[in-house]
């Protein structure tokens, strides 16, 4: 007796699959966070150790001016050449020249690779955005430890 | 009635149906105006959408509630934001977790958080992290009050909320 040949192929029911994908899309669209928010981390000194006990590390002090200019001053560094220890950068239309700052910071990092700390001293009228832009430039230049000097 | 519907009369035979192994209906293509929906292309589009949305999915959810008028500064070297006490500066007012405060009362509230932490988790080191959410246009003289209050209360780690570039 000859057996009837069975079909090995079968039809995949796509409707539940489409349903599942639709539910997934709806859920993900509702729960999606469209604004990508991050944080710029700053470590502030809050006291506890005296200045004499604190280990001396090369530190870059950044003094902001009202016109967007700034002065970079390296302290506690033996390797930094005298020409780079104090450097002034003029502001451009009331804003800091971030490109020039980055070039200067990279030069300083080449001279003193241990330079990882920067302390920013803004003016009362300095905008928050300007401070964050500066911090971003310092992070780009490889300075991980940042601080803001209170008024 | 259903068999006489316009769609039934005018639609093309589905390629899936035509290729079906159980009920093969090859060579029964009808000429018509409307083409049947191509399910393969639809599933492809859905799958791409699901993959894209899954990649951009954030399990942490909304940590910060940003009001309509507030614009966060932008930064390219920002780190991932964690859940910490949030100090918000909005329209010249200071809020700690949506509670309206002044610079003086902020110190006592932050000290309360610190005290509560030492009661809840005895022996654990207090990390002193606070997230600062402020508009990009505010001046440093205002932000200075927050920095000083945090320093007074022993919160040394400040996380300035930014929008990623």
C-alpha cells in the first residue's frame, strides 16, 4: 500500500508575530527617553585635611575674566617650563576661545603628563554654560579631576 | 456578501498564499487595482523599529524632570547620570527633590539626608553625591550658593546635569 507523502513545509502564522512586534513598538515608544542627559562630575574640596598633610599634585588654576578671557596658572609642577606656567588667553566677543584653550592644554599635558587636576575660579557674572564648556574642554584634554572655586 | 466585496474582487493573490504548501493556489493570480499587503516587508520594518528602540532604551528612566523653559548646558564628555538627590534651580528658586527651599534651608535639608543615610546604612561610607540641575543661562553668583551649601553639608561630589552633544 502506498503511503501518502506528507508535506514537510508548514505555514508560519504571521499574525501573532505582527501583534507581538506592534505591542513591543508601542511599549518602547511610550517608555523611550528622547533627551540624552548626562553629568559632568566635579569633586569639591570640603576640608578635613590640613594643607600641609595634603599630597602636592600638579594643579592647573584657571582664573576667568569678565570678557571671556582666562589665565592658566600651573602650580606644584617641577616639569612644566616657565613659559607655560602662566598663560593668558584673550576672550573672543565675550566668550572663551575654546579651540585655542584646547591647543594650550594639550601642550601643557605634553610637558607635564601628571597634570590631571584643574580648579576653575569663575567671576560672579560668568554663565553656567561657560563653566560647563570649560569643564568639557578640560575633560577632552585629559584632566579628570575638576573643581570649582566658590566666590 | 463577503465574497462579492470590492477588495476581494480587485486584490491580487497574496504571494504567501500562492506559495502555500497546505493550500497551494499557484497560477491563480488575479489582475486588479490594489495590491495585497506584503507581510514580509511589514515585519522587516517592525523588526528594525524594535531593534532601534531597544538600542535607545534606557532602563534608568527619567531621572530628571526638565521644565519647559529650562535648557541644560551641552557637553560631549558627560558621564552617565545616576540617581542621587537632585538640587534644581528653576526661575531663581532652589528646589531639593521638588521641595522649594532657600540657600540656608538647603544646608539643613542636605544634612538631614546625610543623617538619614547614616541611620539607614550604618558603617557604610557616605559618598556625598548631589546632582545639580540648572539652566545654562544662570550666573555663577547664584550657582555659588548651591556649591557652598553642598560643601557645608559635606556633599563633595557635584554632578552637573548636561545634555549630551
